[in-house]
């Protein structure tokens, strides 16, 4: 018998949810690390194309088994197209930033997204945000600047790319929240993957024809083929773990764990690239994590408001690029 979202959410299993989110936190930066390796030798556009192709290959059959349609309703089509374009832009910027930045630094800078989401919800959705959380946003952003500063000194404006990723994915998550109640999450990802491939493939063919170095398809060698497959599979698997974790445990339970992605990224970055954040960047990572965790726990302890004015949870929504 097919298990629907409703009866899955009714069967809360917090420990399983925590384990699944822990798996996401370990896999996501590993997928980024593979993207960093490939980005040094292959066009970024080609890596992004394979990433989305793997998404449709893996998630399409899962959506079909669950009985979910891959054809969106008319009222969802424009938001899904915009969401997919933002997704393409965010992944492209993230993989590009990893050419220049240590893995942990890039991910830590991108974690300014929870603060941006809280502020966007306040400005555009009239959601209630208390002064303490506004102050925590400011402190978290200062921590992010501490991570950016040494990277900016070393590589210039490329250090700002993860900041762009954060802005793009904050908008991405706002759109996702608007349609998430009406669209099966696995089907949504599969549909987005198919749409992204349909957009990217002609763009890359055109880029190769006019000679754009990072917007083309080149023949990979055997080792690069395996890395490309692994990058796509790990990205899709990480997203599935995140999605399932939220089905077995409340977001307030698993959201704080997402900051474990930063220490995992530090360990993986050191193991593969011998990269470690310098003193100022490491302090900035600690400040950013502390501010983000404060916002999450403050959100959990805040009294429940009416649905139309309920505060937006400022949890670090998983980056959908992995």
C-alpha cells in the first residue's frame, strides 16, 4: 500500500529523522567536494547538467512509484519554472565558488541564507520577527563577513559568490514554501530536474558552438565519468535524506543539526584538499553557527501566532544543490 505524506508525518520517529538529517549533513559537503574536483577540469555548466540529469533519473521513478504526477498543475507552472531557474543559478554559483574557496569557507558563507530568509519573510510576507532575532541576524551576518574577509583578500570578488548563492536560495525556498503544501516533494524535484535539463542542454550546445569555455559539453575521461555520476547520485541522495528526515521528525528537531554540515565540510575539505579555515574565518564560522542556532531555538520557544502572522522559521533550509 502506498504511504502518503499525511500518514508518514503522523508517524513521527524523531531518532530516525535525526539519523537521516545526519546523513544529509555528511553527504552534502562530500558532493560539494566532488564538484570542486570536477570544476578544476571540466566546464561548470556540464557538471550542473549532469547533476540535474541524475536528479530526474533517480527521483523520477520514485515519484512514479509513489503515484505522484510529474506534470504540474497550471497554477504551479510559473513558480516551478522560476524555482528551477533559481536552482540552476544557485548550483552554478556554488560550484564556481568552489574553484576559488576552501570547502568549509564556501559553505559557511552560504549559511547566511537563514538570516536572509527570516528578513525576507519579515519584509515581504508580513511575518512577525522579534528584535532579538533581528539582532541575531546582524551578528550572524558579521560572522559571515569574518569568513569572507580573508577569502576576499586571497581571491577577490569570487569570495562573494557564496553570498549570491545564499540570496538565490533564500528566494528559492520562499517559492518552494508557497507551493510545497500542494506538490509532492519528490515529484517537484523530479520535475525540476527534467525542466533544468531541457533548459541547460541547448544552452550548453550553443555555448560550445560559440566557444564559451564553461558553457559547453566536453568528452570526460573514464575517471571523470565516475566522478560525474557520483556527484549526481550523492546530490540526489542527500536531498532525499533531508526530505525524509522532515517526514519522520519536526523541522524544529532536525533544523539545528544542519549546522553540522559546516564541521563535516571542514573535515572533508582537510582530508581531500588539505584546506582549513584560518583563525579569523574559523571564528566567523563559530559566530555564524551560534547566531543561527540562537534564532532556531528562539523560534522554538516563541509562542504560536495565528497562521497568517506566524513567524517564519529561520532554520538553515537545506541547500537544494546537493
